[in-house]
C-alpha cells in the first residue's frame, strides 16, 4: 500500500540528464554568485593598488621637482663662483704687477731708511734719559695717589669695623632702638658707597667721620641711659653683667 | 580694813600682769625686729629668729654722694631698704673709691628657740630678727631689705641708693664705651 502511495507523489529525476537539468538553476545561481564575489574582490584589491601607486607617483613627482630646483640653484651658484674666480684671477694679475713695482721701490726705500735709522738711533739715545726721568716722576705721583686712596679705603674699612661692633651694641639694647638701627643701616651703606668710589675726597671722609662719631655718641648715650634705667628698676642681673664687662 | 585688803590685791594683780607682759620679747612697732633685754622670754611668734648685737652699716659721706659700708651681721635699717649693695671691687670699678677691706670676725648668732627661752644677761641689748639675708646676684650685687642680716659674703660691701647707682652705672657705661671707641679708633 505504501509503495503505491509513494509512486503517486512527485517523480524524482532518474537519468543523468534529468538530474542535470533539475540541478541546473541552482548550479547556475551558485556560479553567478562566485563570479560576482571574485569580481568584487578583484575590484577592491585593484582599487587599493591604484591608490598606492598614485601616492608613490605623487611623492616621486614632488622629489623630482625639489631636485630640479636644487639643481637650478647649484647651477646658479656655480656660475657666480666662476664669475668671482675670473675677477680674482684678474685682480691677482694686477697685484703681481704692483708687487713687482713695490719690490723695486722697496730697495730704494731701504737704503734711505738705513740712513735715517742711524740718525734716529742717536735721537732715541738722547731721549732715553729724558723719558726715564719723566716716567719716574709720573710713577711716583701715581704711586702716591694710589697709596693715599688705599689709605682712605683702609680708613673707611676701619670705620666699618667700628660700626660692626656698634651694631652688636645696638642689638643688645633692650629699649626701642629702631631709629638707631635705621641710622646704622644708612651710615653703613654710605660708607660702603664711598669706599667703592674711584675718587674719595677729603670732604667725603670728613662727612663720614662726623656722622660716625655722632652715631657712636648716640649709641653710647643710649647704653648709658639704659644702664641708668636698669639701676632704677633694680635690674640687678643686667647691672652685674655691666659690672663684669671688661 | 577689808577695803585696804581689796586695794592691795588689785595692785598686786596689776603688778603681776605688768611683770608677765614685760617678760616676753616684742617687735618694735612697724618693724620686723625686736630689742632684747636680759630675762625676757622668747615669744611664740619669734621662735626660730636669731639675735645679733645691735650694729648697723657705717655711713660714709663722700665728696659726691653718701654710701654705707656693710659688715657681717649688720641689720639692715629701714632707711636702707631698696638700696643696692655692691661688692667692694664692683664699687671701686663704679666710683673709683677703694673701700678698705673689712675682715669683720664672724660673730655669734643666738638662736631664739624654743619659745619661752630666757634671754641671757650677755645678750642684753641685742636685736632679734628673722634669719634672712639679701639675695646676692652674680657674687657682685644685691638689693637690701629692711631687717635682713648682712651675710659673711657681703662683709665690706657698699650700699648706695638707686639714683646714685643709676648715675654711677651711666658714667661707667660712658667710660667703658669711650675706652672701647678709642681703642678701636687706634686700630
């Protein structure tokens, strides 16, 4: 019964020809798809190759242009150098000629100079003694000037040393010493300025001496006043320190 | 007769009270010391005090100022309270005045204890004070307080008032600074 039912359905191809014609549409479709894919792949790869080739071509063109430009410049430079070389050669020829002339003239001049130098030697000998004495005097005056300057600098440095000891005094004072401190800074600065001057005048020195002296007296007075205050306030510890000062 | 007896009893009682009251040591008014008399008894509040002979610093009138030379166990009188005591060496440096060395023998300190102890005859006229000495700073100076005892360390020291001290210290400072200044200028 079942066999009878099966034979009643769609009939399957039996021969090769029938089978081929049955599978033909599928095969053709598959082939077409394969061809299409191959074409697409070839198209993409060739596109990339074309792009790269174009890029390489552009680079080569640019480099070529640059080289051409450099070549032109070099040619120009070479031409300039050639021109200069020609000029120098011409100048050299002139110089040679002049040199020859000079040689001739020099021979004459040497003979003349020989005579002159002999007479000059005598004058130099005569002048020698005179110059030596004159220079000696100039040196002595300069040395004296330098010694005086040095002495003045030493004097100012001495004042600065004294000021340094006074700074300690000012700092140890317990009262309000701001004014004294300010004055100290100004005076020290002025002493330094004068010391560094190229020309230290007597007026500079006397002014600074007077100012230093007044400052010293002010410090001295402040210390004396402080000592008196300590005595009045029974600050025995400080008084003992003062007593023990050498 | 009875009245006479009553009066006699009252007089005896007064006498007894006066006798007992006079027997105890007593501070002099406004001070911190007590004069002793033989036979007195040490009062409770003075137990532990000491008694010394009644000696005071010696006053010396100089040309420019007056000063007081201190000796061991002097009692500082009220008028010298607040004065500054300076060692003889320090005083010489300050004023240029050389004070002769004292060498006061260390006298006896009679201890006033226990309370009720009777003052012996040889201590008659002595003065009792609390056992306190002026505080010495740096072995060279001290400030004096009334009714304190001068210690052996301060024997021969000199007391001067604050104004004199201020003047002398001011002069000393000026003198020292001037010497320093000259020395540095010579350099």
